[in-house]
C-alpha cells in the first residue's frame, strides 16, 4: 500500500479513537479496545486491496515473471519441385489430306455459286466475294495443311496424294489471282469441281486398300503362329 495513504489512514484512525473515548461510555457503545480492533481490521483490508492503476493480473512484487510470449512457430518446410528434364514432345503432325479435300470441296462449291451471277459481269460483288473465299481456302491449304514439313512426315501413299493436291491448289490460286473474264472463271470452276471428285475417289480407294493390306498382314501373322 502507498506509504502516504497508510500514514493518512493511521492518523484518521487515531483521531477516531480520540473522539470515541468520550462516547464509548454510553449504553450499547463499543469499548475503546473493540474500536481499536475494528480500526486494525480496516487497515488490514486497505493494505490487501491493490493500488490504483495497478494491474491485478500481474504477479506480486518479488514473484518470478512468467513469459507470456508464444513459443516460436516451427520453421515451414519448403518443398522444391524439380521439373522434368525429359525431351520435349515433338510435333508429329502429318499432311492432312482430308483437310485438303475439304478445302477443294468448298472451293468448287463457291466457284459454281459464282457462275450463277455471270450475267452481272466479272466485277460483280457476288463473284468477287466468292473468288476471295476460294483464295482463302487455297492459301490455308498450302500454308498450313500441306506444308513441306508435314509432307515429309507423311506415309508414302498419303504424301503422293497430298503433293498432287498441293500442285493443283497453286494452279487454281494463280488463275484466280489473274482472273480477267467470265469465260476464264467458268473454266477454272469446272476444273476445280472435276479435281475434287478425282482427289476424293483416289483418297478413299487408297485408304481402304491400305486397310486391306494391314488386315491381310495381321491374318497371315496369326496363321503362321
């Protein structure tokens, strides 16, 4: 307890004792000894109360302090992912003969549609737009579907068909790029339609022939076993 406050309490208690001596003789009044005992109990109670501003949660003076800091967190385990060092997957795309058939099919259809507007002249928007669509088809065929790299990776029988389609595509494109008359358009339209039928028949016949050869080889192998 604060010493200043303790001295003040003792002085007050003494004053009360002095003032009570004259009154303690009356009936039903406590004796001076009893009053002194009461004052002593009051002082003990005051001493046991915490001082103003003192943290009641803190341990008494002299007691060992207990650290309230949380224990350090365990060190995080870092997992290092090792990327695979194997060879990258190589692009194994081959020449797309069915794609070439699709381009020629659309080109033949567009040129036949263009001929419906021949009465409007070679500069008709209907003709010009359709010719532009055919040029787009053939450019895609040459620059994406039948590139030299894809031709080199193709099977021999597929490569022969793809190279034939590539040659005709270039020829059709050059004719359309230098188109000058309706008569010229009519000729290239008929030639494109005829080439598409020829290429489509050749592709299907050769594909089924290759399947038959594989089936015969498989059957022969089973018999020999």
